C-alpha cells in the first residue's frame, strides 16, 4: 500500500510541476540604427563633341574620259579590238554584235 501511495504522490507532484511551469520570452527589439545619407555629388555638365565615324577618303584624281564608242581603246590577248564602252569592234570601228559568232 505504501507503494501505491508513494506512486500517487509522485505522479501528483509531477503533474503539478508540469502544469505550473510557465515560460515567458520577451523579444528584445534593437533600437533603430541611424541611416547614413550621402551628400549629393555635383557632376559638372560635359560638352558633347560629335565626331564623324566615317574616315575621310584619300584624294583620288578623276579618271580620264574613255574613248567614245567605235574608237579602239585596247586589244585583248587574242587580237580582238574593243572600244571605251567594252564593245567589240572590227577593223573599221564598227561595233560587232555580241550575239555574232563570226569574228
């Protein structure tokens, strides 16, 4: 019987101790930190200078005028005559049709 009484007293004491425990935690809020504000920086206005990105071409002298049509300008390696416009011409200076197959 003493065992039962001892067990009951121990159980009742533990139950009372478990119920009476209270834990209060307080959240400590840190004080606000001062915010550092930088002074505005003065930037002087810049002068924009436009430069043309295209290079200046070198001086190229004008080409001499080509001879008129019908006047021999050159001969090719086969002996055919050509005028200043690239037309093939015969010995008298007449333009030969490009569709012609006879020399």
